[in-house]
C-alpha cells in the first residue's frame, strides 16, 4: 500500500483506490453500481436523494491500546455504523467494509424509492424521459413494485411550466436532486435556478431576466434524472427507443463538441452531447443543441439554379455543371487562370476544403483562394502550427499548478464549452486564471487576476508580460535552447517594453503585470487562449508565441496556444491551404501568392469568375456585393438562397453537415469525423462531390467516390494528417479511457464512440530534433492618442445573425438584433433609456442603434454585436476591426 | 352372396341415413356477406381508437402500442395539446396514428400495452380493400365513431362473456 491509496472491501471484493475517493466511485471499479439520483461525477456531492445508502463498517479500534481489535482468527473486527451511510458523500478509508447489496441496504433503498414515488406522477407514457429515465430504471431494479400511498394524495403542481424559451419544467416529476441547480452554479457559473420552499412544497424556480438566461440550459435536461426538465424542441418529438443515433460533431464553432444526432423518419429530433473528455466532457451549449433546425428548414435549396434572362430558374445537375465547366474554361482561355478565384467558408469539411484548393491549384492553376471573410476576416493564424497546445492537452484535468492566460476573448460568447472548461479549471480544480481583456466578461468572476487594458494595446500587454518575464529572470533557458533561436535579439527589442512603460500605455497596473507574468512563468503548465477582441494581428501572435516559448510553455501536453477561431473548421481551412500563400500543411506556395479574399472582393481585382462555397460575403457589405455583381460569372454552393447566391449565375445545392460525412479540425487541432445522420432534401450533393464534378467538367480525372477516399488522399499528401484515415478517426475508444457519467445512465445511445486525433505542432517536433523556431518580434501598431468619444467594441455574441441560426426557429427569440450596450451612467448622461435609439458615427459613417443598458459594460465603452442583421458594427470598425472611437448621440 | 348383398345394402342405407340426417339440420355455411357472421366476444378483429365519454380521444400518443407491436405495423407521431386545440386530456395526443392492416397479425399486444385502453381490437374482420394503400388505416378511420361492420355479430353466450375471473381461484 502506498501513501496515496486506500484499500477497502466492497461486497467481498478488495478494491484499491486513491485517497479521498468516494464510496460510490470506488464501487464502480468492481462494476458494482450504487444507484444514485443527485450524485454526478462532474459536480460536488450533496447527499440529497439518499438513494445511495449502503452499510459501512470500519475496523474497530481498542480505546485503550489505540490498536485495531482482532477477533479469534486474528482478523480485524469490523464495527458497522448503526445507520446506513450515503455512498456519494462518504470517502473511503483504510480497511473499510462496504455492503452494497446487503439485505438491510436493499431494504433501505426500497424505502427511499417508495418515498420518492409518493410525489411522482407516474406519467411515464407521456414523459419525454420515459425509456431512458434513471428513476424508471432504478425503480424496476430496486423499487418496491407497489405503493402504500394513496394516488389521490399526490402532489399537484403545474405540468407545463416554461423555464425560458428552451426548457420546460414539470414540477410534479421533480425529485429535488438539485443537479440542475448545481450544474448552473458550479459548472455553467450562471446561477439561474434555485429551489424555493421546503419539504413537499419545494420546487425549482428561475428569477433571471430573461428567464433561465444561460447558454448551457439544455444540459440541465440531460443531467435531470427524471423528466422534470425537458427541452422545448424535443417535447413529444419521439420516444427514446424510436431514435436512431449517429455520432456527429457540432458545426457551430471551433470547439468541435462531440454530439449525437438522434433522428427519426429522416429528421433530426434532438442533439445530445457525446462524451469526449478532451473536447466537451459531457456538455454542449444551447447553440449546438437547438441550432440544428436549419437542416429541416423549408427554405433549403433542393435543386440547382441557373440564371436565364436575369432570373434564377431550376435546372438539372448536368445542365448546371456543364455551364460551370464551359464558362470557367472560357474565362481561363480568355483571361488566364488568374481571372478565376474562389472563397470557401470555414464551415466546410476538410475533404471539401482540400478539393477546393486542389481544384484551383491543380486544375485551374490559380492561387486565388481564401476562407477569410466575415468573422475570420483578418485571421492569419499559424500559431497552432508552431506552438499550438500540445497533443494530449485535456482542459478537463487542468488544475493545480497550471496557469491559463486568456487574452481578448469573451469565451462565454465565442466558444461556450471552452468557457466551461476554462472556468472549471480555475474555479473547481485550482488552476491560476489570468483574464486579460478590454472589458469585463463573464470569465472575470472565475479569474484570480483580471487585467483590463485599453483597446488596441493587447499586443503591448503581451510584450509587457514577456519583458516582465525576462526582467524577473523567469525564463526557461533550457527550453529556449532546445526549441527556439533569436532570444538575444528578442531581449534587445523588449527593452522598450519595460513594465512601467507598458503600464502607462495599456492602463494596467505595473505590479499586476509583474504578478501575472510571474504566475504564468512559474506555473508547471501554461496555456494561452486568445480570441477575437485581441485583434489577431501578426505582432500579437508573434508576442504570444514568444511568451509561450520563453516561459517554456510550448511543445508539451497542457502547454501552448489556443486561438479561438470563429467557425467549425477554421483550423482545417488553414491546414488544408485554403489561403492564397500556403499549400496544405503550411508549405509556402511556389512563386507568387494569389489574391486574398479581401483583394478578390475589393472590386478592382481583375477577376472574371468566382466559385463561392458555404460563405455569404454579399450580406456583409455593399462593397462586396458590388464586387460580386461586377463578375462575369459567379457560382455559389449553398444550403440557402443567401444574398451571395441571389447574385450568382449558377447556384448548386449542397448537403449540411448532418446529411453527409466528413471531418472537422477543432481549435486544438483535433481532427474529428462525423457521420451521416439524415437524408438531404431534394437533389443536394455534398460539397466535395460538387467539386469533383466541376473538376471533371474542366478536364480533370478525379476518382473520389467518398469523403473517406478524399481523406485517404489527404493523409498521403498532407504530412500533418498522416494516419488520419476514417478508419482511425472512427475507432472506438478503449475501455480504459471510458469513464461513466450519470447523464448516460439509461440513455438509448452509447456515449463513447470516438475521440478524434490531434496532429503535432512544430514545437513538439523540435523536441525530437526538428527545426528550431525563431523567436519573432514585430513592432505593434502605434496606439492612437486619446480621442473624445466612446470606444465602440464590435463583439461576437453566441446567438448572432448567421444564416444557420436564423433558420433555426427555436432560438429565434435569443438571436441578437442590432443594438448598442451602454453602461447605466453613460445612458443617463446621454439621456436615453433601454430601447431608445442613438446615432453612432465615425468618419462620416453613422448608424442608428437601439440602446440596451448592461452592467458589464464600463463607462466610456460601448459594445455592439457583430455579424447581426445589416452588419452595423462592421461599417464602423471595418470588416476585420475590433474597436473604433465613435461619437454617440441621442437621435 | 345374399349375405354380401344384405351387408352392402345396410351400409348404403346407413350412409344415406347420415346424409339424410344432415339434410334436415341447419347448414354450417354462412351466406357471407349477405348474412352476418357470429364471433365470440374476445375475437380480435380490426382496431378502434376509443374516446372518453366527453368526446376526447383516449389515445395520448405514447407509442407504447408501437413499441409492443411484433410486426411494427403501428406508427405514432405525438404532439402537444393546446387549450385552443385539445384532442385528449393531458398534454399529449397522437397527431399521426396509422396501422398497417396488411402487416398486423392481430395479436392484441397493442391493446395490452395501452395505458389508457384507447386502442382496442374489435370484431370486424372484413378488411379487404381494392387498393393495398387503403389497408393502411389513418387515425380518422380508426377513431370512434367508425364504420361498424354490418356483417359481424357478437355472440353473447354466457360462458364466453363471463370470463373475467379466468386465472383467479
């Protein structure tokens, strides 16, 4: 026996577990499941439901000798506690004896169930949980079979009580286990739910405005062990045993949460999280859960459209593709390959993106391809390739000894599940969290250190932290020696970034900068997360890369950088070389780079024809729209008739992610495969298949028959993706890596299908003798002097005006409308109240926006959502801009 | 020789006797469908979806009948009652309820599974259709009031009616 383990006996089996383990977890080792309702492995135990009662005995100690008493056979005497104990709150101790299945324990659990059922309505036939309900299952396994209680005396509560737009509460069914309340408090950090009253009158309430205001509310329905909380869109949708479940990956943001598509008769009935501890644990956000209804939208394109006499009319695939082939060939003939260009959205799968660049590079012969429009406008991210977080990084375990530095990201809005994990690492597991940002965000509540810099000085702050690390001699000399070059030059350049000076520029206290630098550098593991509001310019990336390398937080698991990217496959788009200057796998192109998306959409680009797939630039600005109107020939691959598609000469209908298979690469570089869930409407094709057909019309002989086949070629052509055949990506997780979580108890699907594969960064490779990384220093843009007016921040909100969400009816009420968030004081000063309109102007551009007062916004700052109807903020801050100094006046 | 003649004549006479005896008994053959057929009370014929006395549907769309069905011939889609549009008591009703009578083996498991005694196998067995698609009964055809069969009559023999105490001592 080592010091950190404890050996005990459960039902006659000897079990050795780490110290501090709870009996309920120890019993799982011998697969002797102790029934629970309130206990959940991800939350603190409370012992509310008393379902886990077991008999517990410990070795008797002689009071005089302080020695264990021995019986005649020389074995220690076990003294059982007179009352049963709750296995979920009792930690194990040495020599403990636990009786799970003793007659007395069974009797007690039977009693508890009879009690719970006295106020349960037993309306299982109409309950959405019926068939996958722990209360049903445990009643059958442990219950008394009949009740001595008079049915007429049952509790009566309202049956259909809406908790917000997304969740329905049936209070009669609730057994007050408080899993939902605790999830909201401990994990989501949105204490939106509470228990009101006591005893039999206790019930769940929400007093937030809007009701149950949380991005994670759907998870409470998952953790609910009865049918008390159910989701609005699945209400009476299907019985659990009628569902067919397909493993999938969420296509709404870069986190890449693993999901299960539960389908019936060709429709997605619900989306549930699929356990993957390395990505989303057992959670998903509400956008992922409820934002799938676009798949079944009646507005989906179902047949190719071709422009005839100025009108888009239905056509056959053959006709549409022939036209694309002829026109592209003619444009190439007349104006050369560089008269053609393409923009592919970062929502496409790796297979689509690979073939997209191959079509342009190999078949057409142009490098005019890009994915960076809209939210990814200025994205130019290779940090993941150099010092991205190491393979095997698992934020669900990051805790004591680790430091997480978040720069310029409102994670709760940009990447909700990443927020859960980062907040959990800090609040639950004791990681040091440093949240640097221009404004207060939800993460500040969990952060030990909040650094509030002036907008536009994120790079200065990063360099200040770096200089402070050097100043305080916290540099990881050995790590730099092994991995990087150019430290001396960097040191010299950093002399201009002395802490006092940086403090002056950024507005952050000098001591705080030093303390944060120290905390980050001294931590065993360090992760840097940077988001949209940090600005994503090359100077910032160089500074953060250097910070990771200089502090030695690179090239290992749980160390490195995470860029919070906007779309499901933003990472994959960069990996697959859908950029004008890089080939797949980040190799630079031979010769001259092509045009970037901004250049292609600038108007005077010289392009005659374009292929746009899965992205809608025309909705973003009138300038883009004008540029697209000026083209001779525009082909659009889309799900819906978007603004861009309306301008097209040929519109090709494609399948959504749920209707085809493929892979996405998430922001931790994890390549994950998703399966086909539902059939596509009408004649839609997968994007890669459309590209194969276009290539065929242009004379290429591509022989891809499946997404699987395209991936097989990627594994050959892109060294980073070696070994990532579908076969490996979909391999089931080994038994040792499975951990059971109670939300899956009784579920109609298994949660543990696959985990995905990460590709290694340069920093990891150079530990094994690969090339060293240069420590770069790029002078940041000069900080503009103080101007009068508000700092308007174009911020990304979870429910933005993206087309996919707009087509998902359930979340309609949550979608952000154009508005400006102001502090209460500023609103008073301007003489406006909630809903009043103000004119926001800058450099002759002015926009009218309704006011919303928000307590998180600081004085002098105004926050407005990006990517919403009409794109008002983008007009003021520019397509890739983050902030602008504006004038705000009452209209 | 005489003995043989006598024996065979008696045999013929006896056989004719049987024939003549049946000639005077009531015929077994029913003139279906001109005359109604009698079935026993527990005969399992086509399904009927019952209603409560106040006219609301008994069916709550729980789909337990579909789950119990060994031939998967029942398809149910549930929806939510609203105060304006109420089909059944409680929250849930069957928006779609179809039974494929060609697949059904009339085992009665659906009626057994039904928690509200909504689906009942009644006595009609004359289910022939001119079109196979018509054999898939939509909810409107299954729901009471339905076209009761004119050609089936239920026997009311005491011995068969009073069976409620079967299996009990």
